[in-house]
C-alpha cells in the first residue's frame, strides 16, 4: 500500500520528466536525421545538376550532328557537287530540327572559271548556283577563309570534310571536295579534290534569345517550370561569356559555380602538330555519317581491309588558326549555391520539426495543466459537497430538534414557542440562502441567468442594502459604518443583482473581520472614459488575505486558509458576486494585507458624469 500510494502521488512528475527526456531525445534524433538528409540531398542535387549539363551537351551535340549530317552536299562517287541534294537535305533539316532559326542563309565559296574566289547563293528551287555580290558579311567570311584556301586547294587525298567555326563572321564552313575515282576497287582508298567551302551563316540573336534560353529552361527547371539554376556559357580562348541568365557574371561567379564543365561538341580537339594529319587535320577528323566510309573513325574498313580504330574527331575549330574552340558551361543554384539551398531546406525542416515538437510539448503541458485543474476542481467540488453537507446538516438538525421538542410538548409557554419559531425561521433562511447560491451559480454557468439593468439611484440602493445587512452585523457584534455619500452619478444596474453582490461582500466582511469587528461601506466617483466610474468599497479590519490566495478568491468552491471549520460558507459567494458584476459591465477588485484587513471594490460604469 505505501508503494502504491507513492506511485499514485508521484506519477505526474515522473510522467512529465519522462516526456521531457523523450522530447529532447526526439529533438537530437531529428537534428541528426536532418543532417543525413541534407548530405543525401546535396549528392542528389549535384547528380541532378551534372545530368542536366549532360542533357544540354547531348541536345547541342544532337543538333550539331543533325546539322553536319544533312547540311552538306555529299558527293560520294561523283565528280561534281550535287546542289539539289543539299536543297532537299536543308528542307529535311528545317522540319526535323528543334531550332531551325539558327541558320540565316547558305552560300558557296568557290573558284570561277577565271580562278577567282566568288560567293554563290545555294539554290532553293533550282540546281544551279547563282553568283552574288560581296556584302560586309561576306567580306568578313572571306577574310576568315582566306588563310585556309591555299590549304584546301592543294591538299588531295583527304577522306572526310571538316567543319570550321568562324566566330568573327558568325558562320560555320565546310570544306568541299569531289571524288577523283568514282569507280574504285573495294581495297583502294578514295581520292578527293578540294573545290572550296560551303558556308552557313548563323543567327546569333536567335541562339542567344531563343535557342539557348529554351534549352536552359528545359533542363534547369523543376516540374512547375521554375528555373532552379543560373547558367552561363563561355567560349573561346579569351573565355568570353556568350550567354547568361544573369545580367552580368564575372570570374568570381564562375569560380564559385556549383558545377563547371567543358562541353564536348564534335568530338575532341586535335593537337596543333596534327593539323594536316589524316585523323585530325582541317580536312580530316570528322567521321562519316554513313557506314563503309573508310578509315574515318566509324565502322568502315581501313587500308588493310580491317576495321579502323576510332580517330580523334574535330571539336570546334576556329577559322583563323584552327585551334580548339572550347565551350564551357557553369551553373549556380538560384539560392546562391547548392550548399545554401540545402542549408535553407535543412533550416526549414528543423524549424518544422522543432515546431511540431514544441506543439507536442505545449499540448502535453496543456493536458497536464488541464488535468491538474480538473483534479483541483474535483477536490474543490468534494470540499463543496462536504461543506454544503455540513451546512445543511446543522440547520436541519436544529429544525428537527425544535420540531421534536414542539411535538413532544416540551415547549408550552408562548414565549418559548416564539423563541423556537424564530430559531426555525433563522435556520430555514440559512438553508434557503445556500440553495439559492447553488441554483444561481448553475443558472449563470448555463447561460440562463438574465439581468435587466435599469437607471438606478445608487444612494437609495446602498441604503437598502445596508439596512438589510445591519441585523446580521449587529447580531455578530460588528459595527456597520456608512459615512455620507459623495455626489454620485446614476448607474445602470439590476437592483436585485446589486443587492446580492453587496450582501455577499458584507457577509464575507462580517465572517472574516472578527479581530476588528468593524465593517465600512463608502462610495466614490472617478473619471474614466466619457462618463466616469462609480466605486463601492466594502472594508473590514480583519485578518486579511495572503498574497498567494488572492488570485483564486473568485474561483468557484474555493475557500482560503482563513475559512476554518467554524466559519460557515460554500465558497460560492465571491464567485457569484464577480459573475453578477460582469453581467452589468462592471467588475470586482480586492486589496488586502494580512493583519490589516481587506477592501473589496465594486466598479460600475456611470450613466452620466457626477457634475451633471
């Protein structure tokens, strides 16, 4: 039994301690989990970013492969360029390419009958070239091709044409050639002769404003279309920025990029010493796009009839010196960096998790507080039942004893009958008061209590309340003092409720004011708002109320430490007084010092100012 009693007495503190330890453990685990999740999320984002760049590289390489596959007049086994075939392939490219606006026009740069280099418009509807005059754009293209024309015209026996980037002219060129041996044995290599260049001019504004933004938005955005990364592309030996999603980027931005990668377009860049070698020269190094093309890095047979190894493919060759034209892409998360994005997400996860734990802790605390309050309320209700039972037992015992004596004929004189009758009446009034308090509290808490405030002459109402309480005070040996009233404004109140409040306050003052045996009631008017406030003070010189009990005086069923068994009461008087005051837009306050008495003040709003 003692052990069970100890467990029952200490279960709540033990439960609170266990819950606190559990919450701290969950908080620590969540912190560790979010760190692991952040590390995993970082690796996922890095992998996703690398995959996005690979997809961009694949998209660009696909378009470039489609371009070099279709936009060249293949002259395999022919002694002349088939321009009508180029026209048909150009139409196919425009239908299949995702970005047909990249190219503006196509021209041929060849020698005429007099040996002069001229430009001709590639036919759209016919099969013959049409010579066109030089304009500033063609002049820049010719200046870019001039250092390469001698190499093209003097080299024979090259296998595959090569694409050449002319960045200063915004064009790409293809070295053209015709076959010297249209009919040859299978084990003999083809012989080609260079005849000039095929030039495609590029619409750089379309690339910068339409093609590249479309690619970036496609591969660097989430499912909702929101771009997740800022992207920039650099090209050339001088590493100039050719495209950027930000207004301006610098070296520090590229240095702090989440990922930088050199795009592999058209294969690998040949070394300078292999400029005119079979595998990496200006006129060689780009694989044929159909099988059986010879030793060009695809699946055709070599000189000895065996499959040749893959050769180095031309990446992007600059027209001036045929050096490798590198293209580099860099991406930075819109949050500033991947680390900052992951850190922000972790902070949000931690805030959400800790917020949930705090809500759980708050809910647990509220449950504990509610349980404690419910337990206290149950204890007060039990005290109330015990007190009411005791209060009811006393008058009922007196009434029963008086009735028994009257029935047995103990009282025969008229004076004795009067005394017995007065005693029965007193106890009956006591019973009625307890019953009325209980019923009134139930009516107020259920919302059925309705007050009817009217304009009230406060001085007259106070006089009636004092006269009703005076017999009780004098019977208890108290002096009830009421000095003259000041000029009081009228109040709007329910007189019955006002009389009930004053009766409860005066009754408490008499019960607990025994040391001084003095009760005073006075009034004052103070300005508050437009019309002021009337205050009614009920004072006593009793034992006072401890500070730690004053906050609970107006709770139902509560009786302080001064309410000894000899002091009758139910703990409902002050609760009823406060509820009735609030029903009339007023309130009750208390000021008390132990050993010096208490002052209970009823605050009521005035109907008009005191001066009026």
